[in-house]
């Protein structure tokens, strides 16, 4: 069953240029380091990642092994930028968002969790997980 309002909802939540960029500009190695970082990318706090000891990875989100074979780079980017558009109950943050954040360190106030280049890098890494 196709949801008619879905593309419009996503376009309203995610700047089109951000979705259309693709992972071509991303660096897989930098993306892997960000995803595995417990202080920057934070992916490993909720997701299992290939090559990371399972005892150090979270299990709130799905295992990301093979995610690049299941989702396109555009779909991966959408999940980073607007996860609530896909699952309104998700606890996954919107990585490109900088407004409306609470309990943020003064040095990070007004900044997104990941900047545009970092998002490109994480998308490139996730897309490489086939």
C-alpha cells in the first residue's frame, strides 16, 4: 500500500539539496570513524557496526551490517536527516538539525550534531556496508 502524503512530508522536513547530494562527496574512512565514535557520530551507541566489538555497541537500533545493500545513499541520508518522517516514535536524532535542541554544551550551541561534510562521510560509509 502506497502512502500518498509520504514524499511531500519528507520534502517538508528535509531540504531537497541535502537529499539530492548523494554520498559521492563522502569519505568512507572518515565516515567509519564518525560512526564508531562514542563522542562524535554516536551511531555505535545504538547500532551494531561491522568490526566493532558487540559489547561496545548498542542494540536499540538495527544492526547496520549490510545496510548499504538494503538502502540507497539517498535513503540513508533521509534516515540521518529526518528519521521521524520514517518512524515518528524513533529516538534517533536528526543529525543535521541545529534548532530546538536542549541540554547542549555551550560550545555546541546552535550547531548540528553532524555538519554537511560529516553527514556525507557517514552516508558514504553506510552505503559501503554491502
